[in-house]
C-alpha cells in the first residue's frame, strides 16, 4: 500500500498519511499494518515530521526520491571537440550522420567509439546548436497589412425585429473523413438553412450566404458569426459589398452564438 502512494500527487500523499495516522490512533498497529502496510515505526516517523512542522500538513509531504549521486557520462574531450567542430561547420548535421565520421576519427586516434544516442546527449549537454546567419530579404514595396476593426457582440442579443442572422458551422467526422454543415438562422423569425460542404473555407461560406439570401424572404440587416477563418476573406468582402454589418462574437464565447 505504501509504495502505491507514489502514484498520487504530493498533497494527496500527505493527506493519505494523515488518514493512516488517524486510523492507527483508533484501531491500533495490527489493523493499520494489515490495511495500509504501515507499522509503528513508520507512524512514529510521520508523527515526528508533523511535530517538527507544528502540525502543518507540509510535514507529511514526501521528499524527493532522486539519488544524491547520479551517473555521469564520461567522454573523451577529443570526441566532444570533434563533434563541436563538425556542428560549427554543419549546424544541421544530426547524430546519425556524425556517427560514421566520429568512428573514423576514433579509429585513427585510438579512442573508444561511442553510440549514436551518446552523440545526441553530447550535443544537448554541451549545447552544440549553431545557426548560420543568413540574409533576410525585405521587399520595400510590401505594404503593412491593414488591420480592420471588427464589430463585436458582447452578449447574446434579443432582437425584436426580423433580419438578424446568426451563422455557425458544425464539423462531422465519419470513418476519419471530415465534412461540414453550414448553418444560418434568423434570430427572431427562426427561418433557417443548413447545407453540407466538404471543406471549411470562406469560399464555401460565400456560396452558402448567396444560397441563403436567395431563399430568405426578407432583407438581411446584419450577419453574426464566430471568429473562424471561414468567416473572413471572400465572405467578409461579400458582406462589405452588400453593405451588411458583419458582427463577430468574442473569442472563446460560443454561447453568444446560441
């Protein structure tokens, strides 16, 4: 039972130790040993730790089980220097391609060769990561993209008239194949349309909007969507040309669109 405590977090272990101590106080050593595997010496040790911390639960927190002395990788300095020189000349050369070159170097210098995995450890331990400083082309004719301010919907609106459209898309996965349902509904009239498309993009959203407009009997006053990429691009441009306000809900607030 005591070894299984390692599966829990440190706080849970401390709480369980406290419960075992209470169980020991009530039922004695024999029952505690049978139920939890903790004898009198273990309980006494926990009690001493708890007293040193003046009854605070942190006294029962388990200490790190990491050994004080860990194994260290011992590699000849000549090998490390050889790998460093290769990585400086060829920064993208990996351990697989360095291995045959290093074997040849070790054989010619009477050194014991090392494994491919050890080469990777040396690269990480000594931080042998180098990057060639290349030139970055800057197009002077490239203009800074214009950031358009979006019209936001703070909360789910309660419309009193018709023409306010709420649109959304639903993804379906069938045998690993994705398809999408494009949906739009008049918030007041409850006139709705759903069409199926194979891809999720603004081109399909534009096509869906045009089909909805052909069936919708009234004038569209505004169009409310989330911030997905399918609601930008061609579709957003189409709404601007039609002089229809495009309302966006706030990110991570899907209930506004419900």
